[in-house]
C-alpha cells in the first residue's frame, strides 16, 4: 500500500498548482458533501467514463472528498493491483481505487505539502543549472498536465502563469517563486522519494535506481528533461501516443534548446569561437578605411586589399629613398602605370627579369642624358643632333608638364626622353627631367603622394 | 643630407619611435655601404639596393615590436634564415611553405564556413599567417595593419626630410 500512497502523492504534487484552488473547493465542499461525493466518485470511477475531457470532474471530486469513508475506496476495485500504474486514464482511475483508506488522511494534509513540494521542485529546477531544458521540460509537463487533466478553470488560471514565467528564462523566476513558499532545500528528500515512488511504480523496479540517480538537482538539464519526460510520459495522454514505454516517449518530449542557450559543449565552443571572430572583425573594421561592408566576405576582401596597399606603399617608399633620384625614378615611373603592383610585387621572383627590360632602357636613358649633358657643354648643335639621332627632342619644362598631365594614362611613355633645358643648368637637368618624368607618370595618383610631394619640392 | 633626425633625449618607447630609430640607423649603414661601393646603375644593383632598404624597414619594424607578436617573430625568422643560407634555404622553405599552405588550406577550408578563400589569401600576406587559425589570423592582421600604417607614415616623413 505504500506505493499507492506515494502514487497519490505524485498525482497531487504534479497536479499541484491547482491545489490551491482545489483546496478551496475542497474546503467549500467538505462540510457539505463529503459523503455524497464519495459515492459519486465511486460511481464515476466504476463507470469509468474516464476520458480526458472529463478530468475536471474527476479531479475535483477526487480531491474534494478529502476524508472519504474508508470503506468506499476498498469497495471499488479490489482486484486491481496498485503497482500497475499504467498510463491510460482508465487505469489511472482504476489505480486510484484501491487506495488505502489510511492514506486518505495522508493525502488530505499532504495537499499542502505536495503543493509546496511541487512548487519548490519547480522553482528549484528553474533556478537550477540547465534552466532552459528544465524550464522547457517543466513547461512541457505543465502543458501536458493542462491538456491531459483538463484542470478546473481556477486551476487553469493558476497554471498558465507558471509556463509563462518558466518561458521567460530568468527574469520571472523570482516573481514566480515569490508567491511560492520559500523553503526549498528541506523538501528535496521528500520530492525525491516522491519521484522515486512515482517512477518506480510506473517503470518497474529496474529503472527506478536509474532515475533516482538522474534525479539529482545537480546539472544535467537533459537528464532532468528525461526525468521529467518519464513522469510526463506517464501522465500524458494528450499526445495521442499513450504508449507505456518510456524510451520512445522521452525523445519526443525533449525540447530543442533555444538559440544561444545550447548546453552541448561543442556548440558552446563553436559559439565562443564565432564570437571571438566577430570581435576581431569589428576591430579590423575600425582600422581599415571604407569598411562599411556588412558582409563578412566583402569585409575580408577590403582587409586584404588594404594590406596589399600598405605593403606596396612600403615598397615604393623604400625605393624612393635610394641614393639618387635618378636611380629610383625609372623604376618608379615604370611601376606606376601598371598600378605598381605587378612590377613591384614580382620583385621576389622575376622582378629581375622585368626590370631588365625596363631598366635597361632607362639605363640607356641615363647614359644618353649624361652624353647630352656633356655635349651641351661643348656644343649645343651636336647635342641636338645627338638627340635627334636618338629620336629625342628638347622641350621646355612647362610644356613637358602640360603634356605629361594630359597624357598621364599613357602606359609606356617610350617617348619619355623629354630632356628639358633648364635655364642654363646642364648637369642638374637629369635630375630635373627625371623628376618631371616621375611626376608625370605618377600623375595617376595610384601611388602615394609623398613622392609627388618630393618632386614638387625639388622642382622649386 | 641630414640623415640623423634630432631624436628627443627622452626614450619615448613607443613602437613608432623605436622603429624610427632602428630604421634610420639601418639607412645610415646602407648609405655608408653604398658610398664605399661603386654606385651601380645596373638593374640588379638597383633591385638589391631597394631590397636592402625594404628589408631594413621590415626588420626594424619587427624589432620594434619584438617577440610579442607572431607576425614579427615570423618575419624576423624569415629574414634571418634568408640571410643565412641564401638560395637553398629559400628554395626549400618555399617548398615547405607550399606544402604547409596546401595542408593548411585543406584543414582550414573544412572548418571555415565563410571566407575560406580570403583567409588563405590573408595568410599569404601576413607574415607567419600560414600556421594560424582564423581567430589568431584576424588579430595578427589588425596589429600588422597598425604597424604598417606607422611604418608608412615614418618612411614618408623621412622621404620628405631627405628630399628637402
């Protein structure tokens, strides 16, 4: 008979939130109809028109007859074994029949306890570690109870706020627990025993120790979910399965963790990793100009382009500082029309080959310049002839700059040799001319402005 | 030419100042070398000169950072090994890098959801990026971009100073 009492306690506790209203009902009805209702219950139980829709009546009457006469219960179904606690409502009704009359009193004043117990259990599991799973499971349980039991209207109103508070993860925990009694820890053992008995009666002795192990208020949200799953599965008739097996019912009861609240260590690690990467991307966005891209791929493209650009700037600047501008300018001039990228970045591999072609022409240019400068010192005519022989010409600087800015996009100024006379300065003209060439070919502005600045400075 | 800038007496130990000091010293050294040797206008010489200055800039940048960052360590390692063994090491390390890159590509592409290709490109750009996962790579890239910006500013200023 012990299991029966515990089963009764189980039912009472699980149907808990209605206890308050039911107690009211009970108080109201107790004085008047105790005997009458017991007989009514007998009728109903015997008729066993116990379908899920009539749960209201059954529950009310079951709980209202708090001290039913001892003989009434035993009369009902002596044949039914109390251990066969099946999931069918029919069986439930049958199982409640052979309840020990002694336990009715226990049931009576255990209403308060079970009410408190279940509320505390729920609170505890809310405040427990795996809030989401437990809350979800508890909510699920509540909903199933709602559906299956068809609790009375007052009970419904009392029950519905519970799932709501469970649903909103942390905020309403205090609110929900505020109107529950505070002292939780003291009832752990009783609650555990409650569930042990309940589960044990349902699933046989073999699984009970398993579930007692599981039923610890430590971590293991999914385990708690399972634990909820088994009694919920036991009590559940609405999902239309009604199967007695716990294993097939459990996966169906498990609720998928909400987004951002996964408890699986892998997903948590994944989430951390993703958050870290997002942080770094934000930091990079501030560094890189023109970083208003929302897409991760385009942001990465911008970053790559910016790094390439900065590296190119370093290369160009390191070139511009070599001894004489004459040595640098041809290289710079050749680089810039191509955007500077190919020529410079190929420096590692085949830059030598490239520069051979380009620099050789500039090499000859420099030689030509020296030659012309020498000739100019001697004889202007011969200098001009020499130039014409080479296919070059002389022109004033202003014209040269005008032409260069006009044709700044010319790719390979083979007619580069614009040697300008510089108002009498002979030997200094190479640097001048080279610099103007430099400024001309850099007129695109692809490479940095510093070189242009330097040229402008030296021109003055 | 006034190569020596008037560095303030107080040792402002910012990355910028450290880099400036190191770079100017290296430039001095290079100029002295060039003065002693014949000024060669052959392309090879020109290229070598440019390479020396660029390496000097990178090394002084990495030394200013020190061993704090993976990219600076990788850059110093590369320069040292490059200088030590020359072509052979370059060839071998090139192959090794190739293999490592391929291997890394296989692994990283499996893990990455978005931006796998760009991540590999970034790894080639940032020194020492081949052996990093996405998270570290992004962090190193951010620091590397900061340092490159400093480098460019300083070098630009030096070029201005030299050209006046």
